[in-house]
DNA sequence: GCAACATTGACATCACCGTGCTAATGTCTG
DNA sequence: CAGACATTAGCACGGTGATGTCAATGTTGC
C-alpha cells in the first residue's frame, strides 16, 4: 500500500496538468514532498487535496488566487480583523435574497439623503470649501 | 450639516478618482444613492467607507477583488463552508513564524512518505497500473 | 546506455483587474 | 443659454493569474 506517484501520474489521476501541479505548489497550496533527487512525490494526502481543490474551484467558480487570499485571511490575523471590521461597518447589499424588504430601507436611505440635500431633486447645500 | 457631495468632490476628498468610484460601485462595494436624475450622492457614510477601504487595500496590499471575495465568503454560506473545510484539512505552511518547530514535523511528513516509498531515495514501488 | 520522465526557467497567450481618457448625452446653476 | 459637471459606453494599456510549450539538464529503470 501507500502509493507514491510521480507528478505525471498525479496529474492524470487528479485532472490537473503537471504544469498546474507545480504552479499550485508555487502559490502555496498543496505542496508535495520531494525525493532525495528533487522529484515531487504525491501521496494519498496530496492527491485528495488536489482533487478537492479542483472541485472547490469549479463548484463555486473561484480561482486559485481566491483560495490564496482565504489562506492569508486565516493566517494574518490583522488582515482578517481589518477586512471583517470594514465589512461589518455597513451591510453590503445582500442581493441574494429577492430584494423586497431590502429595497425598502435602501430606498429610505435614499430619501433621507435626498431630504437632507434639497427640496427639489437638487444637490449640494452648505457648500464644501 | 449633512453634506452631500457630487462624485467629483467625493473623489477629491477620498483620494479615489471619479472613474474608480464608479468602478467600486460596479463591483458591489460602496454604492452611493442617486439623485432623482441619476447623479450619485456621497454622504458622510459613503465617504468614510471609501476612505477606510482605501486604507484597507494599501495597508495589506490586497485588491478590490479580494475584498469582493471576502464579501462572497460572508454572504454565501456554502462557499464559506467549502473553503473553510478545505483549509481545515491540512495546515498550509504558516511561513510567517520563523519556521523552527514547524520545519520539524514538516520534515517528518517528508520522512514518513520517503520511508514508505523506497529504501534508497528512490521512487515508485507497488507500481500503479 | 538509452528512452522515459522530472526539474527549473523562459517565452507566449488569453482573460481579467485597475485605471485613464474620450465620446455622446443629459443636468444644474448663475 | 452657456459652461461646468454627471451618466453610460467604449477603447486602451500595463500588470498579474492561469496555462501551455519548449529548452537545457538531471534521474530512473531496464
């Protein structure tokens, strides 16, 4: 048991090309251990990882770079915090749900601003500078 | 009080160009309410949002698309789960911390696989297919 | 030792991101 | 009304992501 495949074999069984396997390693996702002479050795773990990665990308239409960013998010706490903080500030239109009740208060914001702005659909009072 | 700025004014006070303000809106981050005639109206909230966004990007060297992905992660639960699951599988080299104790078990994995592979730094036993 | 395969590096392509600029058209303001 | 500014649409361009391919060199297996 305990098969160990060369890059080409791994490519065939995972659906990636050898080129991409090297690329994937280069960008930090799924890196294979090396033989004494530098050959990449793909074990069951790596193969599994590669297959699931492939599915992940295809099923959600995201790119390797996106996963890369997810990694950064998880490893760089500061980044994670900063992004979360920004996203938490104001809700960014949940346009997934059929926008009914949503539109209402979005419209409201509209109104509020317009009301504060001018009696007629006008712009700029209390002129800046 | 309650200033409302036109796109050009907003651009000047936020550091973005008018072009970028429209782009940022197009990609779903920071969208400004419109006047009756379609003009974008930037209020204090939007301006704040734009400034912090600018900082966020510059300080962590990320792109608008990255923030966009973060939004997807937060809104599409399935995606979030899938990505998290994949990342949880095997740890992806925390190369931020000076790799000492890390290297050890990484080396181990190496050894384990090599041991299973061949007595000499060799490859492929129990040949596949 | 020779054929098959691996490694790295480079060049090439296509698509998309981030931006600027221009054009055609509509809006606001003095 | 005229001039300043907004809107959308489109061309353009440099950068980077995702891939392929080719070259030069080393490794492996029989």
